[in-house]
C-alpha cells in the first residue's frame, strides 16, 4: 500500500508540474528525470515485486520481498517524502 501511495503521489506532483505520465513505469521514469526519485532501479524492483506478490503465494518469495520492504523500499519512500517536503 505504501508503494502504491508513493508512486501515485509522485504522479500527482508530476501532473502539477505539467508532466503527463499515467503508468507507474512512466511516473518512475519522469520522477527520476526530475530528480524526485534518486534510484529508479529500486523503484522498478519494488514495482516488479508488487506485481509478483499480487498473484503469487510462495512463502519464499514473500519472505524475500518482506526483507526488501523493511530495508531498501522503506528508505526509497522516505527519500521521496523528503524530496516532496523540500518542494513545499
């Protein structure tokens, strides 16, 4: 849920800046170009894992994704929060 909120909030920010991006991948790419996203690869990894876990019920996959959520994905979302806060 936090990832969804993150890319959608970034999308709102980009829209207000006049950038037309609709899909999560487009939003992440434009977020990186506008320097709101520091590491696009982590964002794409989070997106891929979100898509994977939506329809996968493999315990090992879930455990691996949970590690990423509490580690690098949380830091990724915190960095977005800081970038958006600085734009106020």
